[in-house]
C-alpha cells in the first residue's frame, strides 16, 4: 500500500530565492526556516519585498504565491 | 600617543579596513583578518543557498562582538537595489554602518555617481552611517559629505586591479577639503600603496584582493598592517621636504685641513 501521510498535505506554491517550492499550507516563516534547517539568527527574510523582523517569524503565515528572499552575509570587499 | 580613526563618533585603533571575499575558506579569512589587526570588516549580502542551507556561515568565524561588520552593496547597479540591500543588512543586527557602492559598469566596476548620490540621500535620511565608494573626484566627495555621509571612500585604482594610487593629486585635493574621514577604497596592490595613502594623510585604507589574492594572504595581511602603521607614523612625524640638491648630514665643523 502507498503511504497515506500525503493525504493531509495541502501543497502551496511559493518562491524562495528565485526558485519555486511546494510547501505545506499553514506554515509560518519560522516553521519554514525550521523545516529548511536554516538558523533564524543568521538570516534576514524578505517577504514580497517587505522585511520581516526576526520576532515576527513565528507569527507570519505564508500564503500561496508569496515571494521570499532569504539572505545572509558572505565574504565581500 | 593615542591615535584613532574616528567614524561617526566611534574610535578605531586600526586604520585598516579589510574585506572577506576571495579567501580559500573561512579559516583563512579569519586568520588573515586577525593578523591584519583590522577592527572593521566588510561583508556582502547574498541569497542563502537553499539546496544546501546548512553550510557554515561567515559570522561563525567573525564574531560581531569583536569586529564591526560593515555590509557592502557590491553587485548593486541601481540606487533602489543598494538601498534594499542596506535595509536587509541592518535587519541582521550588525549596526547601521554600510559601505555604499553602486556600480556603473561591470568591466571597470567604477561607481555610478548619480545613483550613489541618490542612494546616499535615502540612506542618510533613514539613519544609516553611510561610507560611499567613489571615484577620486573631489566634487563627488564634497557632495556626499554635504548629504551627510560619515566618510568618503575614493578608489586608488579599479577594484582588484592592484595598481596603487593612480591620482595622488586628486586624493590630496579630496583630503584638503574633506571634514569627514577619507578612506582609500580599492586598487591597493601592496604594502607600499597602503603606506603611501597613509603618508598622504588619508584616514584609512580599505582593501580585500591585495590580501586575499596574495600568494601568502596571512603574510600579506601582516605586511599591510605594518604598511598602514608605518605610513601613519611617517605622516604624523612630518616628512622632510624634497630638495633637488644634497644637504650634508655630517657636520663640516672640525674637518681636517
């Protein structure tokens, strides 16, 4: 038999750093970062061109069609 | 004697500002920066690699409590992109000082001055401490200072070129008129270039490639630290004027006849 976990999976399309991704509906930014194993303290998130402050990650729910930019510091001159 | 680089009210012991790009790895980055003695360190803002997000982070190697992190806007070609990058950087919680660079052309990497001025106006209004990368042009330097930039950063030569100070006369004019620190940014190739900038009276030097792409970056980091120190001390000591003819350094009195 096929696993039935997916029955409860309501997919939602969002764009993260230019790539289309399917995620579970009802996920917050904090939840998404956790799922992606990204440390929230090391990144900055922009949702639809608005910067989301770190303390709002947990309370900001993602919607279908959202565009996210997740950035961090890299080497530069 | 106490001698500090002062930017927007903050004192720095080191007059060398270093970049973090082009190193072999984070370990080498950390080592070179430690040896350079720099306290202000530039970084760039980029997308996290979402296919491998768990990779190590630069800030794991550069303690923001120990170093002042100076985010840059490298790669931005419009004022809008530069402002957006600065806002993102500020949200990372490393302070409000930014290195503003709006690039005009990817071959020379010379700044787009109109866009730089436009972005600087917005950023200053939003409370950023703005350090703009500019041409060695005294008029641009003055305009950016008037807008409220905390320093001006004329290039010595094109970014990564290692040509050294191409137009010392313009840098001297900028120095003569500036009331904010003048930090030579880009184009330095070796320690004598850094020393020359300091001997001229520049307040600081920002470099990346000259250290990171040297055959031995750690040794070059040390050379740059010493070059900056030597140049600064020579400037403070006051050099002798250049003369065409000799002046004997040994007294002529008591000479055998």
